[in-house]
C-alpha cells in the first residue's frame, strides 16, 4: 500500500510497538499534531542521522494527550505502528506548515525463535550486569520482540537504524545477538584492564611454582 503521511523527522529511531513521549512546540508540528488528534490520523517519524532524513521510519499514532499549554504547545504520548519507506518527500503541502511524504510499507515477518530470543535476553542482562544498570521490561520474556529489546542493547543510532531496515524477526534477533556478543567481549576486557590498573603500584604476593 502507498499513501501520503505527514512527517516529523527526528534524530532518533522509533520502533513498532514503542511508546514515545513528545513535547510539541514548533508551529508546523503543532499544526500537524492538532490535525492528527482531531482527525484521528497517524504521522511518520523518519530517522535523521548526520543531518540527513533517511529513507525509513516508523508510522506512529497519538495514544494520549498528556498536557496542553496556554501557548499552544502540547505533550503527547505516541505508539509506534509499522515501518515505512519514503518514496518521495513533499516539502510544500498546500495550506500546511509541515512537510509530508509518499510512503509504502514493507512486509514485516514476525516468525520468531524462543531459543534465539532467550539467548538475546540473557546477553542483554549480562551487559546490564557489567554496566551495573537495572532494567525491567514491561512484559513477560516470551512476549518480547527484538523491537522491545533494541534500545536497551547498547546500539548506536546508526545500528538502531540498520535494525529498523530488517524485516524479519529472526534477522533482527540475530543482529542483536551478534552485536551483544561483540559488546560483552569488549566490556569484559575493559573490566580486566581496569583491574590490572588498580593493581599497579600495590604490594602483591607473587611467586612461580616449581622454579
């Protein structure tokens, strides 16, 4: 399916199912959000990386209006729906301050692997343990998708965007597994290095057996 959507480019990657809070203050986006609330229509958030609006983004709906301000600014809570691909950006939309885009929606396959998901979750929790951070996911492990895990796996913005462009859940989980394997190995080596630095200058009992 191909259609026109208003767009709100941001320097983040949003995933389907993600809840995102936005404070809307620019006149063009106040107009856009007002229309989306009034007409019950979604808008798109394409990822901006290195000042470039990229080809892919996520369609979002306004789940809740949190607060409206006297000056017209507004706080909204949005929910990611599905990934889109921009076919053409429409910068000048008649009678609108905001831009839009002609988009389509790539097929996205959700077939998963319980074993692979468990491996990814185990690796995420190991990373969090190394970093001494605590994270609780909002749903049970068997309901989590790669999209739910990605922002908590230490991906860069560019890597998050790479994962957005994968349209099979198995591919996304494999991507996270490979990333976490590299990051955990690096973090473990950094911990060893930190321990060696701490030992430097201290009195130590050293001996070599059978010499």
